[in-house]
C-alpha cells in the first residue's frame, strides 16, 4: 500500500472552450448546407477545380500505396504482447495443499472491501450481496454503498474479523449507527461453501440526529448474480410476519439457494429487480428507481416490480429507530433437508449466541497470539483488535483486467519512496543506499530458500555470495558513509544549488506561469546530503556491528530533535534537509519529505530492539531510545483512532494528526506488532 490517496488537479478549461467553439460554428455549417441545397447551380469543372481533383487523386494514390506497404511489412514482423502475460505457473489458491476443506471453508467471505458491507465467493461470476442505506449530509439525502471519503462517515470498518467466518463492524453516519455482524455456518445439508447470515442493528445518537430527516432508517440489501442467472422474488407482497422467505435462485456451484429475512420489529419491505450485465453501478440502478417513484408517486420507495429474468434483486427495509434484522442465505436447498431448522439456527437468539461465542473466540485467540494484556492498556488493545480485524476483513477477491490511469507526475528514481530526495541529476553513476539494502535482504532470503531445499548454487545464482558481498561493512562505508555527518547517503551526480522557480512562458497571445527547475551550480559526483529514512537503511538491516562507533552515530541521528525525532515517531526527512516539506511539483505536496510513516518506524524499532539485546557499548542507549520511540508511536496512533475513528496512511510530524488515505490498515496495522514487540529477523 503506497500513497493511494493523492490526486492531480486537472483543468477542463480547454475542453469547455472547444465545446463552446463547436456550438458557435454549428449554425454556420447548417446555413452552408441550406445554401448548397436550395441555391443556384454551382459550376463543377473549371480549371481550378480540375487541379484540385488531380491533387487529391495524387495524394490518395501515395497514401494507399504506403498503407499497403505498411500492412505487408507488419505481417512479417514479430508481434509484441499487448499486455503483460501472467506467470506460467499455478495460482497459489489452485495448489493441491489449498484444496478440499480448506478451500471450501474460505469460499464465502466479505471479499468486497470497496463497499461498506459486501459478500461474495472466491470465484469469478459469483453470487454477491451487499448493503446500501440512505444517509444525510448537509441537509440532503445520499445513498451510501461504495466507500467514499466525501460521505464523511465518522467511522467505519471491521472492529473484529477472523478472516474466515466471523466479523463485527461499526459504521457511524452523521448520528446514525449501523452495526453489521457476519457469520458463516457449514452443516451436513448445506451446499458448497455453506450458509451465511448477517445481523444488522440500526440506532441513533439523539444529540447528533436531526429528526426532520425522519425517525427511522431505510436500508437496501441486495443480491446480484454475476453469471446472469435469474433470481426470483418469493411473492409480490412481502410480509416478513407471514413468511421470512425473500428470494430464491440456483447456481452450479452452491445448488439451489434461498434468502430469508427475520426481525422482531415492525418493518416495511419493498423490492425491485433489474437485468444488467454490469455491477459497478448498482447504486445508480437504485437511485434511478427511487427518483422515478418520487416523480410518479412522491414516495421514497422501490417500485415493487421486476425486469424480465432479473439477475439483481434489491430489498428496501424501512424501520423506526432503533431496529434490528437478520438476513440469512441457505444453500443446497435442492436437496431434501431441514431448511427451517437451518434458518432458525442463523436468526434470532441462536444467531446472537453464535456471534457472541465467535467474538469471545476472537478475543481469546488474539490474546494468545499477541499477548498484549501485560504490555499495553485496554484502549490500546481495542485499537489493535480493530487493526487486525480491518486487515483481515479488508481482504478482497478480484478477477479479470481493468484499465488504469497512468500517473503524469515524474517522481524520483526511487525504490518506493516517491518524492524522497535523490541525486539532482540522474545518471548511470548513481547508487541508491536503500536499494542496496533491499537487495541484501532479497539475496539472503533466496540463500535461505536454497539451503532449505538443499539446492546447489548455479552460475549467476550464488545468492550466498551476493548476500556476503552486500553485507560487507567496509565496502558499504567506502561507498555510502559520510564521516562529517556520521550518516549514510545515496551517491550520485548532485548539486544543492537547484530549485523550482516561476517563469513566464509565451503561449500564443498570452503568457502563462510555469514552475521550472533552476540550476545555479554544476552538479558533481558526490554523496547526496539528505538525512532521512534512507540514511537509516544499514541500521534497519542490522549491518552495523554492535561495537562500531558508527552505531552510536545512528542512535544520535535518531534521537536528535533537530533532525528526525518527534513526539509522534521519526519523521521521514530531517528538518535540516533543503527539501524538507517542499513540494515535488506544483500539485504534488511533500510525501516522504517530513511526515511520519509507520512501516519505516517499525523497521527502525526492530533494529533498536535488536541492538538493545546485543552486548556492546551502546546497548543501554539503544534500549532507552527504543522504549521512548515505541511509546510515542503507540500513544499517537491510539489517540488518533479514538479521535477520528481511523488508522491513517501517515501522521503529521508537528502535531501528530493522521494524514492521507483512511482507513489505511495495511502497514499501519504494524502497530499491533509494535505493541507485541514482535519484530522477527527482518
């Protein structure tokens, strides 16, 4: 997970002006046609027109000639692949060890993390389910479905999830709270993958809810069959007090299935069925149906109608605050089985008891694995459980291909650190310190695999020799260490006398301002003097001997408040850097030029923990720095989660506030390992 939240601002002025000019020219074209049609006779063949015709024929002849020649040559040239081809090996989930009961147990899941709540199977063309609801923002109704920052939810995400058959989620939408719980069940009569159930509770915070927008909620639970199989509504007039059955259908993988809804509350139900080949715009179908009903009948409810052979069914659930409902899908109903018993087991009190048991099971397993009770307080443990829950609940299943927009911002030549300062003038003589350390880690891993599999080294594949060479401390110092700074740096063609300046550029009849690079000193081959995360890669990789004076220098760099140290973790670039908190381009704000990132802080903590347990003159100092840095990171992440309801992509180095994409579980969930002091040997 890299910096996915940043977007570039694109101007549409040119396209708008082009559209306006086309509109202005259109009447002229029409008048020209009218004159041609109804005007007097026009002479066709005169001397001037004859020359024009001959010229056109001449150009057309050579155009056709060159096209034929191009097509003839291209047929003999080898064709390059238009896309990257998959690696010619079985997919991991298709390997023998991941078949059988293991594969079936993971068939259903919350594998649609781009939605607030979504269920699908781990197979293409799956039967899918999901939840929408009507929320309120700025005095207007909005349909919630796909996770969007502009929805401005106070919090959402899984607070507990075991990645297999249980999940607990809380969503807070401007005073309305939705709690969703997910459970899977596999009994003898179930179809492939078993059955699943969803429990939904809806309530409000009266101090934050405006009753002008109603005293109840409107939910929309849907089923969609990507394979195009027709779905059937059980009856025209849905009444859950008469029968809990909502819909039925059949698939090749799970057999016949039935969808039931049960509730102890007085709920009103409506439905609509759609036939569509696309599933990325399901909320559009619902919005259009609701808009039509409002226009026709002044009612905010679905039309209670079906397209021919619908493959999408949407059920509208209307209830007064608070209310709860259970929705269950049972599979394999084509076989004579105890269907009523299975529905009863996955609804009502039975479902609540099973969910409670699964939650206790999650808590016990979490403590057994991470053992946090004696290391951090209860508030930190709650955040840690949410981090693990959202990490596992965020696993998705995707297939096929899709087009992506290519970035238009030219970033530094880096190994994942987009705008981290590198040599000002890229050249073939450039050496990146972090790349060297990553290659050491990769070579060491490959060597370990070779030894595990008892494989002999082949020419060009002696990973042990490569790892030994890259871990050579003296060679590392010769290439990357600066005695004056006591720090490691990149090497390259560089000058510090370079900056972005505004320059007026003539463009037709007017001038525009552009940011251009201004170099006032010729670059030379040298170490690139920017202290930051990259400088600490040899330290993170534990290449420095515990008795070396260079280790003391690294500890000083880390703990120096004028350089990297903050009360919220280590900043990515020292305050002394000429590019500290500077834009990379006009529309590309600082990314790895100051903010605190948890992945790098975790690696630094790992190294500090390592050196605090290694005998040497700096062991005690490493321990002191380790304990304070760990405490700062945990405190700030927990505080931000409690205040904002999210884990964040990065954290501000001045105030500690979460920044960037959110919820950003990914590497920020490393806070759990930081709490557990689990670092391994990375």
